C-alpha cells in the first residue's frame, strides 16, 4: 500500500487548498499505518469496516480517511492492482454537525489577544466571509477601488466582495505594518513578504482563544459567523459565501441562528365580582 499511497499523493493538484492538502497527508499517514501489511488486492470490505469502526469516536476523521482510501483504491482498480474497490460498500459514519457561533463579545475578546498582523487577518476573514486559505492568498492585484476579487480555491468560483470602509481600513493598516519591509505581492503577508501559512494563523488563533478564555472556537467558525451575521442583517449570505445554492449556505447559517418567539398575552384573571 505504501507504493500506491505515494503514487496517489504525487498526482494531487497543486491548486489544492492548504488545509485540504494537510488533511490528505494526515489521512495517508493513517492509511499507511493501518494497511502497511496489505497489497491493494488484499483489502476486503470487512477490513475497511473494521478500520472505520476503530475510529468511530472520531467520525469526521474516519470519513476523511475513508474518502482518501476510496480514491486510492480507484487508482488501484484503474491500474489493474485490484479487481474492485472495497471501500464503496462501506458507508461513512454519521457526523455531528458543528453549530458553534462565535458571539460578538467572544470575537472582540479573541481579537484583542491577537498580534496586530493576525488581528487584520481575522478581521478580513470576518468581513469577506471567505475561507482562510483564500484570504491568505489575497494579492495586491486582487484589490481595487470596487472591492477584493477572489477565485475560491475549493470551488473555482470567482467573486468580488465590495469595498467597505472597514475593509479599506484593514488594507491601509496592512500597508502601514509592512512599510519599510520587503515588498510583497500579498495583502496580508508573512515574514519576508511570503505568503502567510495557514498553520501559523491557526496556532495564533488558538493561543488567542486560550488567553481570552473562549472555548471551542475554531478559526473556520469565522466564516460561519460572517455568513450568519450577514443573513441576520438582511444581506445576501449565499452570494457572499460563493455558494451555488441556498441549501449550501444553510449549512453555515441555520444551525447557528436562534429563533426568537413571542409568547401569547397572559390570560386575564377573573375579577372578584364575577
């Protein structure tokens, strides 16, 4: 399986988002460990099922590993190394849907614990509602008076988020922070003007959350907060998220909104004379 894993990993597209590539690498590591004594033709559906069951306490990770193994076995079938794909008949685990909503108070508390440059990244993630990898990839050429243009890595969708006073302020602050340093093509660069790494931002976010005393707040929750807030403000959250359907947007919004209901008027008590 090690050879198959290496060949499958080598054919991964360079256009993959950093987070996706990292998830694939983690899954490949687990697959190599679990099936190190197997050849592709040796793997049976029951082997895959038992492996999936061993990760039942981490259903999201198990399902990602299953997806990668399925793609690897598809490659093995195409090259005649296996007669069929043993993963197809094994259903994924049911995943618990994340419904964490970062409140405004939590957002400000976390942001206060960030360095100035990380705070700008956090704010840009919130204001544009784009995935962290797309925000880190913003170049100066993507910025115009009209707004910031994105080509979403995950979907290929081309989208412009209109310029606002808050976004312009982030742009101006970033330029001031970079004044006198190495020139960069990126709006929110890392050291030496290079593209800032996702892991650096994630680790900085996690550290800020710990210092702020905010639990269970993921960096990716910023996109959900942005889309939820936009929807609550009557804006087009679907368009902002770059989603093909409202249903896709609801995955971010619906579970993070709290319905507010009005109770009926209290029944009047009968008078003593009645």
